[in-house]
C-alpha cells in the first residue's frame, strides 16, 4: 500500500503507463542472504539480460527496463541475438537510461530520472513527486525494495520523457508533497 501522501496517484486521472507499471511491482523485494527473488530474476530472463544471476546484483536498471517494457516502450542498447550482455552497455546500468526517450530539464510524473551515486555509480527511477529539496522517486533496488524514496535534487544527472505517442496531461505536471520520509543517500 502506498504511503498516504502518494494517494493523489489514485485520483489524478490517466496515469502515465510507466507509473501504472511501477505501481504493479510496488513492494517487490530482493531476498536477503543466499536466496534470490524469482520475480526479479524472472524480469532479467524475460528481458534477455545475460549474466544476471542474483538479486544481490544492482537491479534499479533492471526494474526500470521491466517498467518501461510493461508500459509498451522499447529498451534499446547492446542487444545481440542472445540478449543484453551484462558486461556491456545495457539497461542494468543506471546511466544507460540517460539515452532513453527525450531529454527534459524539469522532470514530471512518469519521467525517468537518473542520479549520481558515491563511487561513480548511479541510480534510476521514476518521478512521482517532489518537495523543495528532494524528488520522490519510484523504483527498484532502493533499500532492497521497490518503493518511493526521497533523493536529493542535487544528485540528478538527467531526466528523460518516455517516447509517448499521446502524452497524458497528468504527465505534464509536477506534484508537490510533504517533505517527510526517509532520504536515500546511496542505493547500493
């Protein structure tokens, strides 16, 4: 169940398909310890991402690939006849998503947001809302879960609008919510 401050998603009208796809996997968690989530491993198998064998491998990009695919968009990258090679340019890497869709300077509902992370890595998720200093981002591999988490606006590397044919009016809006909740500082 979504926290109350995000219940506006139930009433805004036609949600972007990316948000609908995210909500369908909200709460999917990795298995801590030696086990693995069959759901998360299943996404990699269906998407033909090679060498993804454990949910302990970063999966924010995998979750985003699943979300955009379920929303009806194509994930483009180094796909050969056998699938994406986990050692090459592919959707597992958060910064891969800087090439998705159309660049925007102001993210809005359903846009893909790419963030910097300590050590040179990154994180990718969907814009859900914002407060004065943080974006509220929906995505996978945040605290080993698929949730909405606050991420500092200063960490934003780029935002991308999905390649809509008909962009819903609700996706051309910024949504402001209370500046409460945990703040993510390192999604690894």
